């Protein structure tokens, strides 16, 4: 579904990614792990067109992503959440989700200005769909609440609902359970499992090993901008290079 072929990216003199090649197969939950600063979020920023790679190729469903602006990549079927939550905190939950839908709500501007019956019907449908998505992520009872009043865990769930509103084929999740308690993590785990049942492909960055190893079909490990291992969760957990990379991180953290 998604392939990265020898992708590199420099920031000034810093090489954030070096010759990264990855294949995310259709229908999988694919995990990307690695120590802080390894370049994980940069991978998502490149895929979603926030900035271009310095070199290399990226394809989604057989078509190159190079040179496409973010909105075109979104309409091709790639949606994401952010490591640093980006919501409209002064807007209700339901309106945050409806904003996510506008990428595929397609109507002439005059319909909106004149509030034609056609526009009002579309708006009603959008509200129903948004409500359904909020229920799906477990926020159905809070649809009129302001996003800014939500707990951190619930804000992450709202971001997922908003990403799903674009009806993606590939969902990129950047640390979806960071800051969540065990109950919230289990709810998100069940949600991702249900997305897999619906044949959505999920590509996630996550630090929580129980979460990653419990959900992912394949895990790739990034360290200092390079892929050092890729395989099943059990193969990754016993891979000496991976253990080394994580032990190294603990050494520097303490
Ligand atoms: N927009 C940017 N400008 C300059 N440097 C960046 C930018 N984005 C990321 N970097 C650098 O690239 C490296 C990888 O960052 P990042 O992809 O955020 O790592 P991770 O998500 O694995 O923690 C870091 O050294 C970071 O400082
Ligand atoms: Mg990151």
C-alpha cells in the first residue's frame, strides 16, 4: 500500500533520515518504534507532504507522493494524528470532526452561502456521520463539549475521530496512547483492532511496547535515522541490535 524507497532527509547539517526503505502492506497494523530523535515523526511528515525528502521515492497505492501538497495526499486517502495534539480547542467535539470531513465534502460555495436544501441535507448527513465517529472512539456522550475541556486521553481519541472523518485508506498515528492510563490504552487498542477488521491499514509510531507488540503485524525499528530491524513483534523483541539501541537510550537517560 505504502512504500518508501531509500528516503533521506537532512535538516541543515543534521541527517534525520538516511536511506530509509519501508513497505506497509495493505490491511496490516504496522509499527515504527525507536528512541527519541530517531526520525519517526519525520517519516510521517514526509509521507503527508509537510516537507519533501532530500532524496528517495515514496509511493502510495502505486502512485508517487513526491511533489504533492498535503491536501492532495489527504484526498488520496492518507490521514494522520499528531504527536503534539492539534485540535480546535474552542470548538465542540462534533465540529472538530466535521472540520475533518471537509476534505471530502464537495459542494459549490453558493450552496453554502444560500444554505440551499441540498447544502442543509449534506450538513445533516455530516453531523450524523460525525456523531457516529465520536461514538466509535468512545466520545459519543461528549459531542457538544468543547475540545479544550477534554482530558488528554480523550483529546487523542478525538484526533483519531477527526482523522477517520476523511475516510482514509491509510491511517498514520503518532504516539496514539502517549499520556493515557491503562483503561484508555485498552480502549484505543480495541478501536485499532476494529479498524483492522474494517480493512483500514494502520501505520503507527508508539513507545508503549505492550501496545505495539500486542497490535502490530510488523514492526520496524529506527535508530539515528536508519532502519536497524524489521519483522514480527517476537523477532523484534529478541533482536540484539534493537535491544542494544534501547539499552543505549536508557544509559543516556539515567
Ligand atoms: N522541521 C525540522 N527542522 C529541523 N530539525 C528537525 C525538524 N524535524 C525534525 N528535526 C530533527 O530530526 C531529528 C528526528 O526528529 P523526529 O523525527 O521528531 O524524531 P522522533 O519522532 O523519532 O523522536 C531530530 O534531531 C530533530 O531535531
Ligand atoms: Mg516523534
